[in-house]
């Protein structure tokens, strides 16, 4: 086994650990958040959550204002529809990509910001309905 292979394995495990931590932190405070593709092979650094009734574009905008980068909601919606994800889940989906440079502190900060944004948007959604 080469040193570079061990580094890649270690790096991948750390990214998966951070992704899982982000998912669990959000799920603790936002129980309606559902991770998509849990039961299928997926990239270890990508987390896609569906958080109804929050619309993905609203959440993306709110997070962008707070400095949290998320995947382009229009492209993600198109991809999810092509994969046959039901419309309600697809239109409330938000995606995050982690890298080997992602830190524990960034995950904790992102989780807090995501939870606050979802809480605010959830209140708005309730007022509209």
C-alpha cells in the first residue's frame, strides 16, 4: 500500500465524518430534513437534503447571504427530477459539497446557519399557507 493511497483513504474518511456530522446536526434541530440518496452509492463529499416546506431557492439565497455555499438550486432541481425524485422533495432540496479543506469549525458554523435559515423560512412558509 502506497503512502498516497493511505492519505486518500484517510482524507475520504474525514470528509465522510464531517458530512455525517453536518447531516446529524441539522436533523437534530430540523426533523423534517431528509437526506436523499442514503441507500445508494453516492459521492462521499456530497450531502443533499430535502427540507419541506422550505423552497430550495429561498434557502439557497438565505445561506448565500450568510456566507454558506450550497449547490445551484436550479441545476440540483433539474438533476433530481431527471432521477425521478418526487417534486415536493426535489423543490425543497439543497446540496452541499465538502472538500479535504473543510474544517470541523466550518461544519459547526454552517450547521448553525442552516438551522437558523430553515427556522426563519419555515415561519414564512407557515404565514403564507
